[in-house]
C-alpha cells in the first residue's frame, strides 16, 4: 500500500472522528442545559473517573496511555463547553 493510500484512510477516519466529536458535543450541550436547570455543577469527578476507567479497560496496553490522553482532553473540552453554556 502507498503512503497516499494510508493518508486517504486517515482522512476518512478523521472525517468520522469529527462527525462523532460534533455529535458528542451536542449531547454535552444537552447535559449542560440539564445541569443548569437542576443546579448541578459542571464537574462530575466520579463520572469522569468512570469514563477513564472504561477507556483503560477497553484499550490495548500499547495505546492505553494515548487513549487516556485523548479522553482527558475530550473531557476537558466538554467541561469548558458546558461552562460556557451555563455561564454564557
């Protein structure tokens, strides 16, 4: 397989990742509205810990530290977005 073929595969995967990220952020927006309506804090450390534990359990050992970095970043972005919605 050529380098261009690999890059095309990555481009296709990136498109799907972006679609899923957008979908996830829409649900995060709905969560923020729920939290705002019910006076709940943005940060739910227990939930975030559960998410990261699931990532750790489901990820191959070789990629686990990278997956945890990815999800830590996703959770930070989601919190920031929710804070903007609640405080904005």
